[in-house]
C-alpha cells in the first residue's frame, strides 16, 4: 500500500511539473474577458480526438482589469474535478485570495467521468493503457485559458490532491 501511495504521489508530481513547465513555455495571448462571471463553470476541449472536461472557478469580482493568479488543481486517481473541488476547498480559497482555480479531469474506462486517472508513463489504468497524452491536454487548457481570460502569467501554479490529503506540488 505504501508503494502504491508513493507511486501515485510521484505520478501526480511528474504531471504537475510538466504542467508548470508548459505553463511557462506557452505563448501569452490574453485578452480581457469582461463577460466572465464569477463562480464555477464546466467546460470541455478536444485534444487528440478525445473530449476532455474541466471545471474553472473565477473569483468575484472577475473583470480582467486586476488579473488573478492561475492554479491548476489535479485530482487523485479515481477522483473527479467535482470531488477535488469539494475536498480541497480551493474554490473558497480562490475567492479569498483572488486566483482562478482550474480542475482538469483525467480519463477513465468507458465513461470518461468514471474512475479518471492520469497517464504518468508508468501508471495508471485506462490513461496509461491507452497512452492518453495528459500533458497535451494541460497545454491546451493553458492555451485556451490564455486566449479567453486575463491572469498573471508569472503566477501559474499546480496543486495535486492525493490519498485524501492535499500535497502541494
């Protein structure tokens, strides 16, 4: 059990580091998005022929004039964006500390919302077996966010939720 926990933690750490690197590499094409309304909204994007889903939480009042930080919150294996949003309390923190929280979803068997995991190369389940490119998904999510919303490009972070506890990555 310890090996599984350590492996999961290492897997999420690898994905988080890759996401941070791509956040810094991606081109910063941000435009004010005054029509954005504070709160949590669901979204989808197409990556490598798969419809990938995510939640995005904007702090109030979001008007694009005072850009917030951008924080990606990655769920643990078999969790979901909805569960990590609830368990981590990051949306409430986003409102207090003025940052955008993005909750991407891993992939799962048959129903993508069921038992979602991330592909770290050596783990896990559907994502690994089907060679899902989660880094491409996170890069595309950064690109989409940059083209629609303003945030502070120097303040991009990634947070992982593992084994019913929070670990900052």
